[in-house]
C-alpha cells in the first residue's frame, strides 16, 4: 500500500474540516494519533480517521474489561481490585459504558459508508472524549492509590 505524506494528509483533512466543522488537525491528532492514517492511501479519509479513533477507544475498553471481568486479568490488577471502593467501581463501569457506546457506533459505521455519520462520530467522539479524559485522570488516581494500598498490604502480610 502506498503511503501519503503528512502534509498531504493535513491538506485533505483541512478541506474536510472546513466542509464539516471538524476539530483542528493538531488537536484531534494529539488525542487520537490520526496521523497514522497516512500509512494507507484511501478515498475514505473520514472512515480511516474514525477507525484510528476507535483503535484508541478499543485499547481503553480492553483495559477496563480487566477490572470488570478479572478472570483473565494479570495478577497486578487482581491485587488492585481488593482496594477499589464501590464508588471506584461505579466510575469504572461508567467509563466502560461510554467506551462501549463509542465502539458499538463505530462498528455499525463499518457496515455501510455514510460520510455524514462518519463526521458525526468524529465530532461527537472528540467532544465527549474531553470529558472522558477527566474521568480517566480520576481513574488513574484511583489506580495509583490502589497500587499503593496493595503494596502496603503485601508489606504488612510479609512482616507480620
């Protein structure tokens, strides 16, 4: 497959941005690394951008699934689960459900190409991601606290 230059990608995106009111290239690229779509030449740039966004969402989704369904979770997550409060678990479920909604919408868009729906997904996901990022930062603080509590629990059980 032929790669397109980043400058060409930016030029093509800018035309779509002006036509549809999309976020600035630098902002959406910072969040979702859409520059990687330059690795493929495509007539469906909006679809490829949506797919790049979905890749990041899917990665977070898989990670959150480890907390909600820990049967196959690594040991470090099992330890942290012991320290999570009901409120922490509610936040995890809330974030997870939002990510699921993004994923389901994206999968539906893969069935039949619709430029307007691709645009709507990109705009809505970018906007909602700004709020989810705040929740993800809160989740990071929860994980850090749980990690410290697990470490302390292990220290106490080892020494006494």
